[in-house]
C-alpha cells in the first residue's frame, strides 16, 4: 500500500482502520494497474514530490470509493423526498472517476525516467 493509516488520519480521513484497509488495498491495486506497477519497489521516501502525489492520490481514491460504496455500490443519491419516501439515484461511473483522480495526481509523476502513466508510443 502507498498510504498508511496514520498518514490517512493526518490528511483528514475519518474511516475506521478496518474500512481504511479494505479501500486502501483496492486503491493500491488500481494505481498498480494504471501505472503498470511502475511504483512497485520504488522508494517513495527518495522523492518527496512523487511521494506527495501518490499519497494524495491514494487519499482521494479511498475517500471517493468509500463514499460511493456506502451509497449503494454504483449509485449516488440524486434527490429524495421525506413524505412520499421517494429517492432518485444518479449512476456514478466509479471506474471513470477513479481514473480521473489517478490522472489528476499522477499525470506528471516520473519514476526512473518514465512517466508512470505512460502506456506506449505517443
């Protein structure tokens, strides 16, 4: 994982540790997939800018995924009514938004001379 529970708390996270571990694992797997595991084995402590970008990316992914998981896996409440007990859901594209978060934080990160999100010839 790229973010420890104590650091998550310092950034303002409020999930309990068990939930944090579940979402952090998923976030790490997604980052590894999108970066082709270029961050695996890289010493984040050796580069403060890379560490900051990865840490903040993890935090945002955990927060986003935890909020949307609680709301019903792939749905977010769009509107509701109290008297008639009516709730309207808006579909949330979890994968697309997760990729947007990764692109926002990791698009300028370079490890060992290679942009971590580089997928081949441009």
